[in-house]
């Protein structure tokens, strides 16, 4: 259920959640199937050329598939990247996932600070009690001030 006062958040009872995810049009599973089809096709063509006497084509097909496989692996590794910001009672919890690494930081609602101010398109810095977390990587730069304002507004609500 969404609240008209919040553009990026999902309000559920007493909790407010912001889920900021990478915009991936292909899931890692779909990418795996596409890579398997590419391998079958490329190796089939390479084998046909090898049978016709062009021995180097199959070797280059293997090199091509290795390079494409590395690129697909890098894509799949970051497909699940995202940030979750949750406001539950007196706690603001920020969880980030980046390339398989997960971080979690909790802040007291009363002592947390949210930057940037309106007009600044840099990443949003959530800080308090000696900890800092930068969020907003998956929001367009021109929308980050609106997200920061929305988080600040939610923190001020009782």
C-alpha cells in the first residue's frame, strides 16, 4: 500500500520502507539461458568451420565465449544490488547490497541526519552515532533531493 505523501516509500502500518533496486531487465537465470544458447550456436559454427579445415575459428569461438561469460558474470553479480531503508518505530535501518556484500546500519530516529539538502544531486548520506551510510545509487541524480526530503519528512512524523 502506498501513501500519497510518499513517492518512493511503501507504508505498512507503523513502518515505512524504501526499496531502491538496480534497474535490471534480465534476471541472472534468463542471462544463463541466453549464454547457453550463445555457446551452443557459437561452438556449433566453430565446429563446422573446424570440420571444413579452418582450425583457428573454434579457438577464437572459445575466446569469445570466455570474454562474454566474464561480462555476463559481472552483470549477474550486480543484478541483485539494492538498498533498503526502513523506519520502524524509533529505529531507522539502512541495508545495502553491493556485489554480494551486505551492510546493515541502525540509527536512532532522534539522532539521524539525512543529507543532501534540496538541489544537491550527490548521494544521500545518512549519519548518526558516529556511523555514515551513503544511499541513493539506484535513484536518478535529479530525484535524490526528493528522496532525501521524503526520508527527512518521515523521520519528523511522530
